[in-house]
C-alpha cells in the first residue's frame, strides 16, 4: 500500500503543469472528455507498464544503494524540471486517426522520456514492486489529467501553473534530499557495522 500511495502522490505532483496534462487539456477542447480520458488511460497503462518493468529489473543488475541514490537525485531533478516547466508542442495537431487513437498515440509518445515516466521507473526500482507502482502511477495520471481536463473545460483557459509548479517542486526536492540523507545514513551505519567486525 505504501508503494501504491507513494507512486500516486508523486505522479500527481509530477503531472501538474506537465506537457502531458496540457496535452490532455488541449484534446478536451477538441474531443468529448470521455474519449480523451479513455485515450489517456490506455496510453498510460501501456507506457507505465513498460516503465515499471524497466525499473523493477534494475535491481537485478545494480545494488540497491546506488538505485536509492539515483532515485533521490532524480526526485531533485524532477523538482528542478517542474520549476522550469514544459511547453505544449504540436502533438495535439495530429488527427489522421479517430479521436480515441489520436489521443492515445499522442499521449503515449508525449509520455516517452517525460518526467512522470522517469518517476515511474525510479519508484519501481526503489520499491521493487511492479503492480502497486503501476497501479499507483496510472491512478495518479488519471487523477491529475482528469483534473486538468475538468478545469480546462470549466475555465476554458490554461490553469495558472505558478503555485502548483513551486509546490510540487519543493516537495520533490525535499523528498530527494531526504532520500539522499537516508541512503547515506544507511550506508554509513552499514560501513561502521562492518568495520567494527
């Protein structure tokens, strides 16, 4: 349950003001919101399944300590990335397919290499739990993008991002710093224990 809730919270934070949230909002102005949500859901399920499998298998080849350090550093990077922000490019302009497939394909491609995908990989590596992380990140994406779509429809304009970005960034950086501290403390206590023998 901890892995699920952590994944959910981190992805909701990462998705606030992210280009994929902006993409979902843009699609909601062109297509019915139910079609957009279904497309986002299908794209997220497959994209994040790929991410959690990659993250889980990192543990087979890399010691956990290094994964914890990398995950902590990645959260700091996510925080800085969130401050920098994303721009919505022309992913929403491709309408050669029907609305559902246009949304699903564009969203899947937009998520490739996105900070929410990297967060999913890092969380799967840290918790070594495929299903809870996959369910948590997928739920988080649906909540964040559903909120973006709803607010985008109601307000019919871009959501003010400054407060969301800074709040998410501070939380990411704080978790990253805490993760670094925790990993270093565990490593230091392990070294002192082993050196005393």
